[in-house]
C-alpha cells in the first residue's frame, strides 16, 4: 500500500501514514478497544471500508506496525472526523497530532474546506489537541454518548484552501 506521507523521528524511527485496508481491521480493533468505552465493531469498520463511499481512513505505522488510525467522511466540501485513536503505549509522543495533520491535509487535497468532529466534554486532552489544530467549539450534542449520557462538544475548523496550479 502506498504511503501518503512518511517522516523520520529520532526516537520512534520511521513513521508512515497510508490508507487503511481491510487487512488492517484486526490491528484497528485492538486500538479501538484500548481507546473507547463504546468501540466500533469489526463489521462497522468493514462496512465503512466497503459500503460507505464517503469514508476515508488512514493508518499510522511506526516502524511498520500500526499504532493509530483516523477516519473521516467527506461530503460535498466538508469533512467529518469519525474517529481518531493511538495505541495506549504510544500516546504522549505527538502521534495524534501528526495523524490529524495528515488527515486534514488529505481532506484539503480532496477539496474539503471545513472539518468537524465531536469530542466528549470531559476529554480535555483531545480538546486541547483539536484547539491547537484550529478547531473551535461551536455547540453541544446533549446525551451524545450512550454509555454514560455525556454530552459531546461539536468543534469545527476552516481548512486552508489550495490554489490550483494552472
């Protein structure tokens, strides 16, 4: 699978970002269960990959091992982040920031001009990352999370517009 972007980190080694394939689902399930109290099912990811033509997913690999993923839906000129997660052992090393930046760049390449996401109101770490990346809170979804009826904070950002080369 072709890499969308590759970077070299002095401590972590080679970090690659590439489109997710069906073969990645078992690794994604491990990350999903480590990261969320309401993890998506394998079937949900399979459906996203095979039936949802709006869905785009990236895998983040460190030294050839999947350690993170991010998904978005691209509809008209807006991208909606569906999920983003990093393996527990790999957190705190700015991998989520790298992953979100590559996803945002991909959205721009696809012609998206805005991006949105929902985040738990109690997830201050994620909110801080999103704020750093240009997302601003615009509203709340009451009782959004069915596990504890927590509200979701809705955040939006404007994506940079790429000038077409003539």
